[in-house]
C-alpha cells in the first residue's frame, strides 16, 4: 500500500513537471520554435482546430517559422489565426507558405516573459506540494486504520519529502535554463 501511494505521488509529480515544460515552451524566446504556435486555433470548416492539425509548422531558420497548410484554401484562415493570436506575430504569405518571423525581444518584454516563467514555476511547485500533502494524508489514514506502523509511516513521509525535494529542484533547474534562454540577445 505504501509503495502504491509513493508511485502515485511520483507519477503525479512527473505530470506537473511535464505540464511546466509544455508551459515553458509556449513562452517565446527570440528563437523560432514550432511549439510557440501550439496555442493558435484555426477555424477549419466551422470547428476550431490546433494549427498543427491543419498545417505543417517547421523552423526555416533561427528566427523564422514556416507554416504550410495542407489545403491551399486554408492559407488565409491560418494566416488570420496567427495574426489574431495573442503572440504578437506578423506572418507574411508567399504562395502556399506562411512565414512567421520572430521579432527581437526588448528588455522590457524579456523581463515580462521571465516574470511569466517564474509564475508558471511557482504554480508547478504548488502542484507538487499538493501531491505531497495528498500522499501524507493517505499515509495518515493508513496509520489511523492501523494498517501500517508509525515507523513505516515516518519512513514513507521521509521518502515522499525526498521525492518532493527532487522534483522542486528539477523545477528550479528548468526555470534557470528558461531565464538564461530569455536573457540571451
């Protein structure tokens, strides 16, 4: 039972780290990366679809994305979706290819993105601490029902704390890497 609680806690903490990684990918740096457009939704015959389900998104060079819709009739819709997204990008169309240049980041926008990254990291820390609290409550319930001894409970609580510390350290490493990425000119 204790092992099940630990495995569940570790799996949930891993999901929090994965979610943080996905959120960091959405924060744009000066370089082009296809995941920047993941949040862009395109009107595809009356249904809102993610851009990667109606077009290929590729990195053309370090500062430009190339978006190639699968249907020629979708080119204006995809271009409009990129323009109206809250990413601040201005695509330009040449035939079937939509080029999305990444504008240079100003010092002010860099600081804003760092603040956003720190907020995402703090949300991930809170999620991991919540998982720890849930696991500790499960252990206390087992102790109360006399299914485990106090020594087993203390050992399990220590193990869960070590898991928590490890995952929070991973969050801090990811945040440091993202901040370094954002501050590069």
